[in-house]
C-alpha cells in the first residue's frame, strides 16, 4: 500500500472479528516497531503481545471496560524498560520513543489490513500487575490488534491553516 493511503486508512478500530492474526503479520508489525527512531537510539521500548483470552478480558476491565480490547485477538502493551532520560529540550524521551514505535505498529497493521486503536484510558498499576511488568518499567499505552469488524469514520481534524504556522507562532 502506498504510504499516504496507509496514513489515511488507519483509524481507531473499536470492533474486531473473531479471527486470529497470522504469526507472519504479527512479526512484520513488530519489525516495524523495532525499526522506529528513538532519542540517542536508546530503544527503551518493550512490547508484550497478549493473546490469552482471560488476560484480554482483564485488560478490557482495567481499561474502563472498553470491551473491544477483549474482542481483539491480540492486545499489545507498549512499555518502556525504565530510565528517566531527559533530552536537552526538557522532555522525557521514553513516552515519545514508545509512541513513535507504536504508531509504526498502527501504520504497519493498516498496511496489512488490520485494525488498531490507541488506548490511554487504563489504570497502569493493575495492568502492570497482570502482565508482570517490573516496578521501574512503565506501560505507556495499550493497543488492540485484529481484523476490523467496523468501518472507518470520516476523519475530524483541524484544518491545516489552524495547525501550521510559517516562520513563527501566530
Ligand atoms: C494517546 C492516545 C490515547 C487514546 N486513547 C483512547 C482510548 O483509551 N480509547 C479509545 O477508544 N480511543 C483512544 N484513542 C483514539 C482517539 O480517540 C482517536 O485517535 C481520535 O479520536 C482520532 O480518530 P482516528 O484514530 O479514528 O483517526 C487514543 C488516541 C491516542 C493517540
């Protein structure tokens, strides 16, 4: 799929078919995550793919009962290994690095005909306990992955001239 078509095709999928994700597709998607850029090439991201039905049900509960997490055959927990590295610009690198890699996941999935949805509405403590994530590590986001059972909606976005300034903030 052409890149811009893939960007347009990705949407937040909130309903999934009862159909497993092929291992080859999962491997290609995780390879897309691995190739993402990161601050000083720290690669602090770690990913847990959850297929166990009971764990997915618990993750859905932990994520404000967003039941489509249990529906999806795979839920990815996008984690950071730890480290409080702060860049010169003052931003912590790990949430940015994990987010870049996770968007690679979302775009690669779209390219392969799979749906995803970013999930920030979850309680990190119980999710860490469920998945055995150690104290210093963080779960940055969750992401269900599977064949869509819904359809994309039209994108609601600000116009380009509302977000794009030239030369200075206006
Ligand atoms: C960091 C982040 C967290 C999000 N958390 C959730 C969530 O917990 N539940 C949900 O249904 N959608 C969540 N979304 C999806 C957004 O609502 C969605 O991306 C936005 O409305 C634009 O729609 P689209 O993804 O279909 O283009 C999240 C998106 C991002 C980027």
